[in-house]
């Protein structure tokens, strides 16, 4: 009898997973067949002073330093109060007036961050295409592009790390990593065109014109938000070296 129960539970689990996968594929196909129309350019034209609009932080950010404790508090259902601190980039991180980013952070210390974001209360974006060109110059651990960014603990993201590209969600401080992923090795000193499409709760990542990841968030976690660029290394041996240029963000409609 126990064997029959176990087999029945296994069968039901497989059926549920297949049903969820079928539902996901239907949602993706529906949006994939859609013809998106580019409307107004939201970035950089509507941002004002591009260079000063981006908020910069490093490993010295109070939110970075207290993240493990804060995440546990959020998991326990408790609120988190953090006194934010101001940081200005040094000579090893440069963003020009067009929003082009050059990073050359040396491998000193075990935890190095380059964290840029646009204020979500000022850049309330929902349906858009975010296109840019990115190049890794060193093999640092994590290259991350956040969207519908709400704050340090709430965002969607596409993340390139260890020879793969991932779609993740950070919700109330809890990381839902590898919701979907695909092998993608970024060659050093080669520039790639990245394009992130965000429409309703359908998200897609195109690299050099090819679709790498597609996902639909049935939980509908984040309705709108801004964008973020995050580079991270924690082994104290590899510098963070990369360039990101020619960012453009267009509003989309069907």
C-alpha cells in the first residue's frame, strides 16, 4: 500500500509540473507572437542629467554590510530600518554624461561591489525594451541587470555567472535564483548586445539578436520600477573590469 501511495504522489507531482510548464509555454508563446511597438525613449532622454541620476554604491554601502542580518529579519517577518549612506565613485569606476560605464576595480578585499541604480520613485517604468552593449574584461563572478527595480531587496534580474545566464527574482529579501537558465559563456574582451524586453509579466533576454531566456511571472510580483546594474566579486583575487555603453530604454506597446 505504501508503494502505491508513493507512486501516486510521484505521478501527481509530475502532472502538476507538466501542467505548470504547459501554462508557462502558452503564456510565452502568446507574447512571443506579439508585435511590440516602440514608443517614447525613456532613457536617456527623459532622465535629465544622466550621470547624476544614477545612484552609486560599493561594498561600503550600509545595505551591503548588513544584508545577511537584514535578510533574516525580513524572512522572520520583521521590518528593516537602515540609515542610507552617500557614496561617490573613485577613479576606478567612471560613468560619463551619456551613461557609459567603465569599471576597473582592483582585487583587494574579499567582497567588492559596483552597484548602480536609478531611483524607482522617479523612474516608474513598466513596459519597455532596455538595450545596451556590454563587455567583460575580467572573469569576475557576477554581472547582473535588474529591472522593475524597487529597492535592494526587491527586483527582477538577469544574471550572468559561471558560464550561464539566469533569470532570478529577489522578493522581500529572499532570493529565488535560477527560475530559468541557459548556458552562456561570455568571452573576455568581446562586446555583446543585450536586449531586455519587459511587457506585462513577460520577460525576455536577447543576446546579439537571439532569444536566450523567456519567462512569465504568474505571481506578478513587481508591477513597475527602475533599472540597476550590479557587478560583484568575492574571492579577493579577480578584479572587476567591464564596460557598458549605449544604453537605450524605449517604452513598448502592442
